[in-house]
């Protein structure tokens, strides 16, 4: 670490033309990593919110008939059963006004509900930690009430969560590719540096320098270049994700979930340049140590 | 005298060296160097002098045979222990091998820095040694801006700053005139007098015969040892020859990175080499230094 603080190096690594592109490449890598990580964190939050919002709830639909009286009786029977089911915390019949509101974006204003037969909807909230088998519960209801459908949202929720997990997996792969590309670039740059400075390295060796002494000079250089490029990449990536978040917030909430990043997420993104720089430092050190091990 | 003082610091047993699949450039080389000895390594160009030195300063591994350095069989020594052995050997390379991007100061400081010496000590000792070799005004100069003689002195300063037990010099007079050549030889003899073993590879037979030290003669890859001969009586010798049997016992701390204390005084060469413009410090200062 001595060189980091003194700025002194026995090898003229700061004059190497081949390492000048390294900060730019690392800046690009960090920029991509910032986008991938931000996307991953947002999707993780979305999946968690959807999961929390839907799990522990059921939706019950009672399909309409032409006989309104019969419909009322079927609703009453259903509510009786709900009231006596121990796993249920509470339930609420969705009012006609609320149903109209929910359908408004697709159907516009609905004047008389009688003209458009819609099912009775009941929102059910289960007791915390309790589970209720939707299929079995539907069978139980159907024995007393016809035309009842119980939906625990699991089918579409699982598909949605699977989709999000897939996208998260892709983002993770992108991060891994970025890490591999960084490692490959640093290995190439370091090997080139070793070849260019072979004469000076040999002299250092012959006057008694340990491999760690020489590797230290390369690794400190890689750390500094990594930090330089990383900070630049971060300075491009943060405005980009902030801009995308701003555009997302301007759209209607029901089309896109909240794309806000939590403070802890920002911390994670902020340490990306340091992480990439440390990867570059360790890679450079390992490359030098392995190469020098082949010398006497 | 410690028992180990009689142990050879370098021992070659049936050593052979070939480059790649080529013929052996060194064949069945056997010799030992005792502490405090002074040897010339002589032979025609291409006889293998540089190769032999490279084997001693651990730049190469032998193709066969056993090399021991300071009592340790190199083949059996773990790689991580080799730097410590190398620090006990100071090398004046034929082409100096100074790092051109570093100043004279930083070049000389290298052996101390790689040994982890504190920076304030590095500054003090390197400044004093450079002043002692007459480069006080060139400390921040880069090697390409220095003359051949000045580069040679930087190279020598780098070789001795770490107080080596063994000093190897490969054709140290090859790039300087006779005047400077004798002055360099005097410096090496002073170092030897103070306990450093010295091996000088040269093809300058005039110099070898004049100083009369023991000779390691390489001929067609084979090594022959010739005992020291008395320097010719006719004609003044600018420097006294050193009897290798009467050298001062080396200090136990030689080869360690420890404080040095050269105190630049007047140059003893000022009188003998008036007008040269290049001076070394006096041996008294060197004694303080070593």
C-alpha cells in the first residue's frame, strides 16, 4: 500500500500507452453494471411488493344470474360460510361503485349495472400465517352455492414472479459478464505491462525484490485506474437510472410498479466502482505473481 | 573469527550451463570463493564470463551441477528465499542496467527500498553515497543524461548501497578510459579491504597483470584457477594490489540492509587525477560507510 500513498513507483507504469484505455473500459463496464444492478434491485422490490400484496388474500367471484333475488341469496350463503371459516381474518364485498371504478379504464362510464351483468366480488384476507387451499375451499362453497369461483392469485403471481426472476437472472449474468470482462482486460493489460517492463522487472529481481514488491506496483496501478474509470462510469450511470425512474413515475401507477430505489440500494450502486477497482487490483496482483513464479 | 567465516560464500560443483538445446557454454566448473577474496574472471570474449557471473547472481539456473551461495544449495532453496540471498550480492552489470525513467538517486535507492528500509534512512544514505562517488550535483539526473563514467558510478553505488558480502562486476572498465579504469579498481580493492569479496570479469589483461590478484580463467567453457602473482615491480602502480590472504574479516552484518554513514570528505583522487572532473570519495569515508 506504500506506493498508493507515496505515489512512487519503480516501474514507469503511468507512461504505458496500453493501459490508457483501461479507465475508459472500466467506466463502460461500471456504467453497464450500474444499470444492471439498478434493474435487478428494482425488479426485486417489485416482486416482493406484489408477493406481499397478494399472498394471504383470496378473491371470490359469484357469477350473476338473471334472478337478482337468487343472486342475493347465494351471496348471503357465501358470506355465512366465510364468517364460519377460522382461517379468514376478514372479508369485504366489493361495492358496485368500486367495481365500476375498476372497470372504468377499460369500459368507460357504466350507467346501470343491470345492463352489464357482473359477478359479485368478495375480497378475503386470511389470518396471518394461515393458509387456505383455494381449490378445496371452492369445492366446499360449491356444495352450497352454485357459480362460485375462488382465486388465490397464485397462478398469475407465480408466472409474474417467474418472469421477474428470469429478468433478474439475466441482470445477474450481465454483472458476471462485466466482472469477467474486467478480469480479462486487466489480465491482458498486466501481461502487456510485464512484457514491456521485463528489463526493469529483471533488474528489480536481481537486486533482491520479492515478487510481492513488483506485484504491489502493478496492483496499486490497477486499483487507481479502476477507481478512476469506475467513478466516471458511476457518474454516467446514476443520472441514467434517475432519468428512467423519473419517466416511470410520470406514467400512471397501475401500468408500471414503483421504480424507486431504496437508500440501501443507492449505497450498493455507489460501491460498484470500488468493487470493480478491487477486482482489477486482485487480478493484476494474481497475474503478476503467477507470471513471476515462472522466473528464477 | 566465526567458523562460518571459513566457509566458501560461493561453491560450484561440476556445474554446466547450456542455452536451450545448444552446446554447453560452461562445462564441469568447480571452484569456491572464500569470504574476503578478490578474483579476476578472465577469458576471451564469448568464453562464458558473463554466464558464470549470471549463475552466481542467480539470473540463471545451471543445466547441471550444484551451486551453493552463502552455504545454501540453490537448487534446494525455496524460491521465496532467493531475494534475501540476492541482496547479499551486489552486481555492477556490464551495460549498467540502470532504470532510465528513475533519477540517479532512485536507482541507487532501489536495493534499500526493495529491502523495506525506511524512507528517511534511504534518503540519508543514498545522498551520502552519491556525494561520496562525486555525484552530489547529479542526484536527480536521469541516467541517459549522465556520461558513461557517471553511469558507472551510479551502478557501483547501487551495487554497494546494501552492503553486499559479495560484489560482482562484469567488465566494469569496458566503457571507461584507463584512467577511470584504475580508479574503479582502486575502489573495488578498498571495498575488498573492508571485507567484501570481489569478482571482476574483464578481458583487460593489462589491468589484471598490474594488480596481480587471483585469476579465474575461462577457456572454452572450462575454468582454471591461477594463484595471485606479484604485480610487476617496474613502473609505478597507481594503486596498491591487495593481498587476498590478508583481507579484513567481513562483518557479520554484511549483506544486511543497515544504516550507512559515509561522510564525504576530500577526494583522495583529487591529487592523482587532477583535471578529470570526476572524483570518488576517500577510503576513510568508505570505511565509515561499510
